[in-house]
């Protein structure tokens, strides 16, 4: 696919490469005739149906083909769905990166795991700083989100000002970092806003998001009052939550042991950047924690989403190297389920209760607030910026749609609010906007060392294998004559139990005998033989088992 | 496994075979020295990790071994997680069934799909009816739940009265069927209650459940006010919800077209039993509905849980034979997600919005109430029955635990509230109770025509196949000498793309050559050769791809 034929060379192009129509792997390209800047480069964590895939990254072939135009990759904040694809981008594009400090530190840490063709050029920016990038000039402004140093980006273009909200909420008094800087935004928006792109994650939810402050007392009391040990599980990047836990532990005379490598890494980086204050001697090793009285211990742990390899799931499975649940422990889940994780989360929680833990979650106590703006806050941003054009970003389709409708309700002309999804090419000039064609912008699957685009049928094969397994029919042939030799040999995996296989495959060979006897005497092309064997075996096995394994005939020339 | 050695022959045995520790496949055995009765026989819908499994049923080997003691299968209500395993039970146990009318009709319908060894003996009971069953005498009482004819069961035993709540909520004025009959319960409980077993699904949730009445006006207004066509999606068994939709359609001058075979079946049965009233000529075919003005159409559809083969998902995929979404349609999702279904549900909803539908769900409007009692209602039941012993049923472990704690708070002695899970043998006599041993009571997987217990490794193989696929290494041998002939042949599925496979497998054969050359000249046992080939190929492929396919060496004797 390519952009529309009658593309307008004088228009600004807005091309989402990720994050529009699906939350995750956020990436947005902004293009003029001469220059391209990219905002964010995230990963998507694979859904269950993406069998065996490690992670999903955006397809950047459009950018690679225009590498000489790409001026910079601008980062809004350090969450994986905004920075996780940076190493993959740098393998194909030698582009300078501009990121706020926490994101910069996280990107540097991540790049250590990858071999890159060129030395990365990573620049740390602070809100208010301006960077000139060809046709563009970028300025970052603080927003409040569930990770420190979150920003939005204002981009001066030849057409006017673009404002990209990043992921944000409005919290005038956050625990860590700055509130969303509506003062700066008001100044930036003063000369008029050409295009507003804003976070749609909670565009379906009425009202305002809650401040971090609303959960401080509740978490503090839970930690102070618990008779036994306390485990608090949250996202490792949720530094404000960790600060609340640190303060509560200190005030109630508990030491903290950290479980999970990512929790350690994020806390270290946040401390180095001054986002997290931890009193001296508060942190102890898990083994020290095990030797302290129960009333004096708080474990901070990863795994709030039920991730099977994270500390909390290991503890729930009684598979953690150092820590075991005992009766009287309290486990606080300071997070809500990300859709798709529910089964793993509830199973982990169930196991913890089975082991004797008292479970505290967002339904029973005020222990979590989320990091995205709800409808009243979204209205506030639209009213402050009064944009000519509006593009909802960061959301599944129905959230984008709800956000666009909200913008129209707030005064954006209905022809100027565009619900676009990954790969759409939106062309905007000072008179009008339109979606003009599409580019390749689907998923790229990372599987071990390989990268695949969506068309590769390996995933479909895995899905078939996962349903009813595989049956391989091996047919030996004389290499010289091409004639079939002896009986076929049948082997299977994931299809039937070993007990059932012997008789079933003996019968299958019998079923094939007549057919193969005929084939043996004739001059049958392999493709014809292969199709017939496949069809015969599929039909026979379905009749006998009501299952449909993948049937693969293989000729072996001896 | 078997019950504890020092089992008490004089005790009553309560043995959960399903539904305790996991919601679904509910089944409970109650046993005296001479007799056994079973309450419910449900299925569990397989979780994503149960690769390719159609459905999960309880393990009834304990009952089959004691077939001569089993007097009856008593059914509380007609939901699949309470009746779905009946056909499988009847294949192994020739046991009479007693069920309220709606459940009875649904069981009969289900049995038509199965071949049974004996003619089923199914008895329809009505609340208040008593049935004598050896040591037991059963009486059903009405409860309110999200399907008509829901009941609880009171069981007279030599030890005293058992009350099993069934699935219930308290709604004093339900749309369809009877309220939970606390009058009957009060009479039944009058002489004292030996054991209460009660629904724990919402034992973690504070407050009362809402009445169906609270959503009537909202659904009515949505259907009356919609400018275009309306789709309402709910569970097919949710007859009260369907009655609300029918009444709203009639009042607002819309005809109804039913999409989904199960919706048609449940509606037909409910009408035959007098639970659903549908005005004459209100129901039209989908094709007639397509020819009516938009304002005059309501589609009732299955698929509220995102089930891929249900009508709503087909419509969302533009894959329905008769119905297409058009701009201006309203889709009401009159259900909440069952945990684990979120991804499929949101993806279906997203697709509907993408096609131009206006989406209405429980977060945006009052369009759903659930069918299980919350904590205040659960307290009510405990206080009314004042049981000696308490066993929470129907719930994941943390729900059972929360319910047991609630019962203790309400006055049950803490030694008399038992959180037991499937397979536990609870022995109760008039003095004390204890869990005494365990029986086999895990999952039995139904896969096509086969039944498997949990130990069979086919599921594990499928899981491996789904991650990184399979590599088959075919090694031809001389049948007479056992010597290896020629080079191995390698084939794969779900591992790498065809483009990558050729070179990779050529290199793998090369890697194996040295090893096989040596093996060819020596006298290597196949098991030894097999292990070495497997290890060598696994290591080589992991180095090259960072993937871990299932590697299967196969010897072919020619």
C-alpha cells in the first residue's frame, strides 16, 4: 500500500504507526515535504492469540524508506508502550532521540541489551526546552501521569502548532513530579492550535480521575495496622505508589525488601533522578527481611498483573527463591487489571489466599488510582487549546470514537475531528483535512531473534497446533525411481495420548494402504499424492476423534 | 488418592467434585454409609491455556466406583455450569435426575445430541415437592437467579437438615419467576440446620445486588429513543432480560428478530413453560427485519461475551449471513464480562463501533444487573438458617475464604466453617467436622470424542507447540541392519517461515552430520541416538533463533 495518488505536497501529514485502534506500541509520524519527526516508539505486549510471540513492535518501513527525512524521535515518557521499540528503531534508523530524564535513563538501560549499528544519540530534555528539527521546533511540557517525568509535546510546524498530550491526567498535587502544566500549555496555545492529539484511554469514563492523595491514608493505614508482614505489588514504574509505600513503611517502623529486578532498576533510576526519596537503611535484603519480626517487614514486589515470571506469581506458586507466604501476611494489590490479564491475576490472587494471605485490592480498599484523564479532564484540555483539528490518540477504536465525539461536543467542527487508525495518512492544511490513503503499518512480531510481519503464517500454524496438534505422515520413496517404498510411518504431537495413538495410527496406515497401493503402481505426482494423503488422513482422523490436527505428509527419498 | 484411612463410618460425607476453588462444573456429592445423592453436574468452559479443549467436566470416578449407592442427581437450575455434564454422567451412571422444569427441558434438549446406554430417567420437580432417596429426603425451594426456575435444595439427612442455596440473589420483585422464598426457607430451617452450603460468587462484594427493576426504565428508554435499529445482546438463558427487551420493543413499535440458535432455543423453552410472554406477530425473521424501517427493528442476539462463533461476533466481523451493522445502529451489551473474556469482548465491541454502531454497555448506562447475592444478602441467608456447619460453595478460593469469614462474623463457630475445594472429603457428625483425606476430583477434558484426565500430557504438548512450533528430524534406517541410511530429513510447523527454513535446516543437517557419521559406524541404541539428536538440534536451533521448538527425532526403518 502507499499514500493516496493525489497526495497534497503542501499538506502536513499525520501518520499513526501504532497506538491508534489498539493500546500499545505508540508511534506517530509527522511529515512535511522535507522533514519527518516521530513521537514515541513503543511495544505492544502480545495478546494470547499471538502464539509464542515475545513482543510486538511498529512497522517502520515507511520511515526507513524516507530515512533521509527523519530528523528526530521525540519521547513523551518512559513507559514500555512508548519507548520499548527504541532499540528496534535504532537498528534501522540512525536518528537522534530527545527524551525527558526518566525516559532517557530507561532507554539507555534498555539499549544495553541490544547490539546497535551506530552509537545512539540520546538527548535528555527538560520541560520548556526547545529543539529545532528542520521544519519543526519541539517544546516539551510537564504532564502528570503514572510515571515521573511525563510530558506532552508542542510542535511548531509551518502550518501552526501541534499539541500532543502524551499520556496524562490532571492531578494538581501529585505525590511525585509535577502537575500537568496548564500554565505552560495556556502560553503555548496562546497563538492558536492547529492540531490537538490527546490521550483517549479513559474517554469513555465520566468524571475526573482521582488524585494520588486519595489513596495515601488508606495505604498508610493498611501498612501501619497489619499484624503480620505486608506485600505491596504495583507497577515498577509507578514511583509515586512506591514513594507512598516507602513513607508508610518508614512511619510504621517496617524495613523494605524489594522483590523483582525491574522494581530494583526503576527504583534505582528514580532515586538517581531525585524522584524517589528513600531514608537510609530502610531497604534490606529479602533474607534480612526474613529474619526480622513480621510487624517490621514490607515487601515491594512486581507481578500485580499476574505475570507468570514476576515475583508475586512465583511467591503464589511457592516457587520464589527466598520468600514464602505465611498465614497472617497481607498482600496489597495496588493496581487494576489490564484487560486480558484477568485470568492470570485472579489465579495468582487465589493462590495467595490459599497460602493464608489476607488479600487487599481496589475493590476492597482505596489502594489504586489510574493515570489517564477522564472525560471532564479531556474537556478541560480541549477547551484550553481550542484546536482547529483534533485527532484522538492512545486508545482502542471505541475510545477514539468517544473522544472525537467529545471534542465535537466541545466545539471542534465535526469535519475537523478525525478518528484515524494505524497506517492512515491524514493530510492537513490550513483549509481542510482528509485521510488520503494508507501505508503499511501493521504489527511486526518479535520472536526470538526473528522479526515477522503479520502476513507470515507461522502464527496461524501455531494456533492450529495449539488446538488439535499435528500428525506427520512420512512416506519413504526410492530416490532413483520415485516409487513409494514400504508402509508410511505416522507420528504425532499434541493430538492423542500415546495409549490411543498406536491403534489409531495402525488403522490410519490401513486406510491409506489401498490408496498407496494404487499410487505405487502409477505415476503419481507428489503434489497430487500429498493432497490425497492429507485429505484421506484428515477425514479418517476426524471421523475417529472429532479432532482436526494439522496433517503434514512428508516424502523421504532414500 | 483415597479418603483418609481412619474415616468415620458414622459421619456424613460432603465431597465437592466441582465448583469449589474454581467457578464452573458444579457438582457436590453427599454420602452416608448407604446412600449418595449428587447436587448438580455442570461443565467448565475451558480457559485459554487448556489448548483446544472443548469443555471440562468433573471427574466422577469416585461415584462410578460406588454406583450402587448413588440414588439421584438433584439439579438446582438450568445453567450450563450446573447441568452441562449431565450427558457425560449418564454415560457412566444410570441415575435418576430430579430438576425444576426449565432445567429439565434444557437437559432433555441437550441429551438429544448424545447417545446414552440407558433411557434417561428425568423427573420434573416443583418447589415444595419432596422426594425420598434412601437416607435422604429432598425438597426444593424457589430462589431468584438469572434464569427462571432456579431453586435451592433442602436435604433431610440422618444428621439433620442440609440447605444448599443454589445460585441465588435476593430480588423481592423479579421480572420473571419467583423471589427467593425466604418464607419456605424459614419453615425448612425451623427445626435447625445442620449444614448450610451457599453461593460465594459475590462474597467479596459489599452491599446488596440490584433488582432487575432498576434497569427496566433505562433499557426501555434506550430502545424507544434510538433513531435507528437496536441490537440487544445478553445471555440466552437470561429470560428476564429478554422479557424486558420484548416489552420495550412492543411498546416502542419495533419487531424483534432473533439472532443465534441458542437464543431461539431458550426463548422457545421459556415460552412453553410460561416464563416468557411474547405478543403475537412480534417476532419476525432477520430478512423481514432487514426490510422494515430502522426505527421498527430490534435484534436480540447472543455473543455478549465475545464468543467468536456467536451472532454478535459474526456481525462485528462482517461475517453474518443475514445481518450487517450500519451507521446509526445502537448495540446494547446487556451483560458484564466473565473474567477471561475481556479481550474478545472489547475486540467485538471495537469492531462494532468501527462499523458505525453506537455502543451502550454497563459502564455508560444501567443495562445489566447480576444474579448472585452480595455480602448483605449472604448475611441474611446465614442469619435466617443459623447453621451448625457452614461450607461456602460456587466460587474461586478467595471468594470461598471471604464467605467463610463472613459466616464466622455472623456467628458460625470458626471450627465449623470449612473452606474446602474439589476432592476434599469433609466428614461431619453431630459433634464435629473435619476434612479427612482427598479423592480424585480434578478436571476431565473433553476433546472431540475423547475424555482425558489432567495427567495426560497432550495439553502440555499443545502448549509447547503453540509457543515455538515443532521440528521433526526424520532418520531413515536399514530395517535389516538398523544402520542409518543417507542424511536426515527435517520438517517443521509453527517454527520459522518457509523462507528461513531451507537454509536453517540445511545447516542443521550439517551440524548433525559429524555426529551421525560416528553413529553410523557404531552400534548406537536408538534411545541414545534419539536423545543426542534431540539435544544437538535443540541447542543449535536455539543458538540460531532463540526459540525452543519441540524437537522430535523419528526413525524410519526401510
